[in-house]
C-alpha cells in the first residue's frame, strides 16, 4: 500500500513520497539526542505518562525513539507502527527491543483491546482521516487504557502565527499573532531548504470531539513553555517564550458503563 494512503494522507508530490524522501531529515534532526525539545520536554512528558505501561503501541513511530523509551521504562511489549519504509528500516536497525511494522493510524492491523497504552507524538497533524484514526486508537486499547496524544499546539502554532514587532502603533507593541485558527488548512511546509512536509491544521475542538466520540476522556492537559535548549538555539523565539509550541493530552478509554479512571 502507498505509505501516504496508509497514513490517511492524499498524495501531494508527483515526484515521489515526501515521507520516504525526507525520512533522513527527521532521523538526523529530531532523534538520538539531536533535538532539545524532544530531549528536554517531549521525552520526559511521555516517560512520566508511560509509567506502569505493559503493552505499548507507538503510532507514527518514525525511527523508534519513543518506542525505545517505552521499553527502557519497563513495558513488556512495545510495537511501533509507521507507514514509511525508510523510518521502519532505521527503527529496526537501531533496535532497543520494540517490534516494528508498516501501518497507518487509520487502519491499525491489531485485534481489539491489544494494548493498555498508545502514543501518538506529533503525528495527527499529518493525518487526513483524523476521526477514523482516533477511533482505531480506541479500538485497540483495553478499557481503561491510556492514549498519550501530543500535537503542535493547534491554536498558538496555527499557520500564519508568529511574533510581531508592530512599529505602526505609537508606542510600538510586540505581540503573538494567531493565524486563521478556525479554518482547516492543508499545506506543504518547507521546514528547511528543499524539505517539504505535509501539514494539516485543525481547531482543537476537532480533536477533542473525536476523542470524546471514541470514548477517550482527557485526564491531563499540558501546555509547556519552550525549553531552555530550544530557546538557546532559536534566539528569534525568545521574546515569545511564554507561547507554548506543544500541546500534550493524556486520555483514558472509558470502561463500558463506567466513567474513565483518573490519570497521572
């Protein structure tokens, strides 16, 4: 199956699959200690929320750093699923204990109630069929199971958002401009020269309502400030250090006929 179709994305690049072509950009820049946001912020949040997990599914696992983290934290069975061959091959080569396969979030090849924990880190902003994918997460979770859901912040990182130095006003003002938040937008972002990545902006309500419809109840919500290591590398962002780049949700699948259990 075409990796983009498996992920739930429409084809966007006639010259080949952007995810396959740009796997090295992710592997070199965001894994194995290369990215301070992962090292100082994302991985610690995920590690804390994985505490006590036995069977973990890492959806959109890339080269496997979160799957390896789950193994290191004591999970007995960890599976990483990603539609991109180049990511799965590197994940397998890096080892660390998880099992990997090619699969997308909208059609997970697992039986019902196969895992007590699922993770999707910076994945769903690239998925076309969001309701189907969240429904699949709920299907493969045990009742009471956890879903760790991390996104680029849908409000404050809306396309067109950014720090503004407004010198038209007297006196001048500085503020964070929010782009057209309520409009769903599919874009190709040039994340660095000649590296294009498909991105889908949605309002937060679209995600929250899909979670609710699937029986996934939010237990914790975290909007952390950008970590020091990121700010040290991105001086232009320093003025907006009070604007979160990340949204992390810990959700729990409600047991049939019962309210969801409390989270960590």
